[in-house]
């Protein structure tokens, strides 16, 4: 016959958070970890007999620690230490290991490591690492983020994503951008791949100048119209817009572009006023990743540029054009899956 369920032990959310941290700890004494497990099981209404069997203790011990927790909460689990080996490190030491890396080191470095803190405290770096792991501290890591400063963020996101998910009828939506200048690099002594060695190359290279690729991705088909220019100015933007007008001679064109100053020069603006079938939609500030053509540029970099060997700028441009041609022969559109509501600033 199964053991009858016991009344669930009342545990507050704050107490539960502390107890769950204890159960994951590798620096606290085993008895405290076991008591935390005991109380958490009791809070789920598990019978004392079942708890005793799971944890390998007596029913009397389960009843004792239930009573102590009811009387004194989490502190009651620490009050009576019982028999066994004393903890090597107390709570004060653990708090010091946790709080110290929250401040920069006094030697001018930017962050603590487990070894530098261990040397200061006179313990092993493994001890510091275990405590940091238990508390979720990672002083060696940092991440970047961007403030959403554009006051028209929601409107621009809705406009851009709306063109992706619901394109206008009888119109073409083009994702347009230009990649930063690409260097034509010739590796001095590349060694090709052969079993069992990977491709190898020396650290040095010869430089032959740069080119700036422009690309317009048709979001409906995945086809790309591209061109390479020596520079990235309003004149080159205007030349590329004229290429798009020749490529799509009759349809209205909705162009997704970023906020680069070259897109808004007086010459470009004057030309756009004379060509009413072109409509520009700007991505929010610091959000050019919303432009689908950035995905195509990423593929170009991985498959052509990063490991390419080019003896001249002309050779680099020819490689880009070959890739562009082969891409359009088998192109497929990218599937946009996030609705504008996913980008809400709230």
C-alpha cells in the first residue's frame, strides 16, 4: 500500500529559491543539501516515509527537519549542525567570493578570473570556480546590446516587416544594401586540403585593393541583382538605383534600405522625385539586420570571400559575379517568420 500523502509544507517563493540553490551547490556541506531536498519534497506533499526512502534517512529525521523548518525557516536548517565533518568554508567566505567580482580588481584589469581571486583569498581556483558556477557568475563573459533610440521604431518595423509578410499587389519588394569594402587578398603560400590534413595557409597575404558590392534581393523569389563599385557614395547609390530601374522596367519597386547618409544625398533625393515608382522604406536606426539582403551578404562572405584567394580586384569581382550568377539559377526566397509584434519595445 502506498504511503499516505503528508500535508504540504508551506514554503515561500524566496525560501524556495534559496533551497533550490542549495540543492545545486557543490561547496555547501552535504547535510545542508540533503535538508534542502527534504524540505522541497515536503513542500510537494510527499509522505515522510517516501522522503526517507528517497534520501536514505530515517522517518524521524524527516519529521525533525520538517518541524525545524516550520519553526525557523531556512535558518532552522543551519542551526543544528549535527555530526560529521565541519564545512571547510562558511557563509561569509562564500559571500566574499560572490561579491568581490562585482567590483573591478584593484590592479587596473577589467575583471576577475578564478585564479586571480583565488590567489587573493588564499584558496584553490577550483573552489572559486565551483562557487561562481553555483551562483551563476561568469566574470569572463560580456555581451553587447543596443538601446532602441529611434522614436519611430514601431512604425518602421511594422512598415518593413509588413512588406515582407504582405507585399503590395503588382509591385516588387527589394531588400537593398551595400557591403563594406572587401579586400582582395592573395595568400602567399596556401596549402590545399589532403587526407588527413585540413586546408592550411600562412598568416601573411598580399593586398590588391578593395571593391564595394551592392545587392538587391527580391524577397518574393530570392533573386539578387548586384554590382561592384570602387567607392560607396551617393553617386554609386544613384548608379545602382538606375540599374534596378533597368532590371525591373515596369513594376513599382519598394526598396528596403538602411539609414546610410549616401541613401539621402540631394542627388539621390532629386532623382527619386522624378521616378515615382520607387518607394524607399528605411529600417530603424541600428537595425540594419532587419534587411534580408544582409543574410545574402553573410552567405557571400562564408562561401566566397573568407577563404578566397584573389590576385587582383578584378579577380575578386569575377568571383562575386560567378557566385551571383549561380545563386540566381537556383535561388529561393528567405522565409520571414517574425511578425512586427515580436519587435515591440514593450
